[in-house]
């Protein structure tokens, strides 16, 4: 036991942190593969820089805003720039796992705004999302994970999100939507008459590899969010894999039936949509429900 935590729980969370970090590589492959070759370097460096920047900012004050002593269930304080020495084993492991989630939320934004923003502008948005938006909303829903009590205001109302369908993925998606409403579509995305024009990615096999890396990382993403090794792990991991596969097969069949061909980008997005959708309730759903969630 370390600080009242079984060694197996600490080791499990460290392993899951590594798996979630692998998702950064998955996002890099996915996003660079789905963008045009002339923008590959811009997308790649964004994926590197946003993780470094979000890690430092989350350590400086984001972690405190999210998991510090709560002020009326709205925002935390008192854990600014935490020191992980002096035997603070669980604090360090917990921070390591949580900063991976913060980096994931930011990287979702990167993919959505690819080929639309200057690099410097993207870094400013990364700072706002990782330092303020993500930690504050995370406090509303997940503060009790650290404080061992439903102290965030949404958490206190009974809101449940195991691993971040809302906290991570929706926050990244909503932030991206707000930005895209301002900056608009990619240049060349629409014809003069308003009809859409397909923009092919530069390297679809690389993008497909990115999806598989994300698939593996999701085992740690959802499994680690239990924060302990118990009988729920098998259900969480199995439901995660089932939902991702169901989303993949549903979009594959849709393409074959409706468009008479297998569409690789649709299959990749179907897999990711299934994984995102099961993330909130993988610990409580039946296997059949997980498949249905992935399909929908």
C-alpha cells in the first residue's frame, strides 16, 4: 500500500496513462493522413506543441481549477503547480493520468480546425482550452474523483460521465464548433453554387493506422477511469471494443448499401464515433447496449 492505495491500482493507472499517451500518436497519424500534403507539417507540429503547452498549463493552474478545493462546486483552488516529491505518489500518478485527458481534449480541436488556422492562433486557443475551459467544466463533473464526494455542481445533480464523452470529447467538439463558426470552412471545400467538394487526405493508410492506435489507447482511456482494479474492468474494456467495432461495421454497411462502395474515411469516423459514445457509460451498460450505442 502507498498512501492508502494498493500497488496494483497505482501500476494500472500508470499503464493506462501510457495507453492514453499513445492516443497522441494516433491523432497525429489520423490528422496528418486526412489533410492535404501541403499542410502536413503544420498539423504535425500542432499535435506536438499542443501537448507540451497543455501539460505545462495544466500543471501550473489547470489541475488546481479542476481538482483543488471547490468553491461552490464551480471551480477549484489550492493545488497550483503541485510538487510530486515528498512521497506524493498517488497525486503524481493521478496528475499524470489527468493531463493525458487534457491533451486529448486539445487534440480534438486540432483535428477539427486543420487547414484553417495559423499556428500561433492555434497555440492561443490551446492555452484557453487546456488552462481554463477544460479544467473548469471538468471540475463540475469530475471533482469527486479526487475529493471522494460529489462536489462539482453537475456531479451533485447526478451527472455521470465515466471517462469523458462530455468532459473531454464534447468540450473539444463544442470548442471546435465555436471556432469554425467564426473562421468558416476550408478553402476549396465548397463550389460556387454551394455544393460540397470532397477533399481527399494525403495518406489514408496512415490515417487508418491512427485509428488503430486510438483504438488501443481507448482501453486505457476507459479502463483507467475506474481508478482501481476490480471486476468492472472486463466490462469496460469489452464494451469499449464492442462499441468501436459496431460503429465501424455500421458505417461500412451504410457505404456498401447506400453508396455502393466501402468508404474508408466513413469507416474510420464510424469507429471513433462508437468509441466516443460508449465512453460515458461503459461501466454500467450491457454488451448489447454497447453495440447499439456504437451503431447509433
